[in-house]
């Protein structure tokens, strides 16, 4: 086998995933194991899952264009309902991380350091509290990742089952339930849920 010289393209890396509780990943160089069949190239080739998500985002954007989003400009009437515990897809998690990577680190740290446990709006006298989304800016009363916000945040206040609490939105698009049902077919977890799974997988991953 001819040796690779400097400047040549590195050998492709192949990976074998064992998707079960005891997840094991083997990273193999083809040069070291020339007999290995091609299993799962790590190249950034689009998968059917990528294509499905891209198609969904396109459908969601089309839905957004039929919403009365201008009504929400400058309003934070539903911001107190941005509570923790909702589910997002892996793509949505990654989109927020990419947004934060480009954001001002001091601002990211400022929001992350805030106490998200706040009095229940409208029931303050009872002492009841609610935990807000980790990305809710409780000092400025806005969403710190708004351009990258996940689907449920885009639908909030603009659909019949997540209605505007101050009744400022005149009507809701008929296509919204179909878009939501399409969204529900994707695997979704809480922000913390994705991170917990990766932490567990990292501990169980063997790299040769
Ligand atoms: S959905 Fe209603 S409360 Fe929420 S931002 Fe829009 S207008 Fe304000």
C-alpha cells in the first residue's frame, strides 16, 4: 500500500456505533484496517434525518409567515410562561449552542448566572414559584436566544392550544396543528436531557 505523503488528504475515518445502553464507539483508520468495509462515513453527507429536519424547518417558516408576529413586537406578555422542562430536538439544541458561541460571552454568562426560580406570576402572594427556561433573561425580560429559539417558542401565543394570554393575536393559522404533529415525530428532550445522555455516553465510550 502506497504511503500517504505530506499535503495529501488524510485517510477517511470510519465509525461503528452500537446503539444500546452500553454504547461503544470504535474509531478506526482505514489504513490501519484496510480490510474494513465502509460502514458509516463521518463525512458531512446529508442523511435522511437531516433532510427531514430541513423540510420541517421550511414548513415551519412557511407557517410563521402566516402568523401575526408583528403583534408581538415589543410585547413580553407571555414571557412569564417560558418555563423550564419543555422538549427540543437535537437540531434545536445545536442551533442554540451555535448562537451562543457567536454571542457576547459576558452576556451569555450574565443570563446563565441568573436565578430562574421566580414567583408564580399572578399568584405572588401564595409564595408559589416557577422555574423559567435557562435562556430567559430575567433582568431584561426577554429571550436571550430569540433568533435561535426552538419550535414551541415560535408557536407560543400564535396557536389555538398555546394562545396569546392577552388576546392580542386576532386569529391562529389553520396549518399550525399539522406542523406541530410533524414536529412531534422528531426525537425531543429537555435541554438538560440531551446533556445528561451525552455525559453518560461519554463515560461509556471506548476510543481505540
Ligand atoms: S403572544 Fe401575545 S402576549 Fe405573547 S408576545 Fe405576542 S402579543 Fe404579547
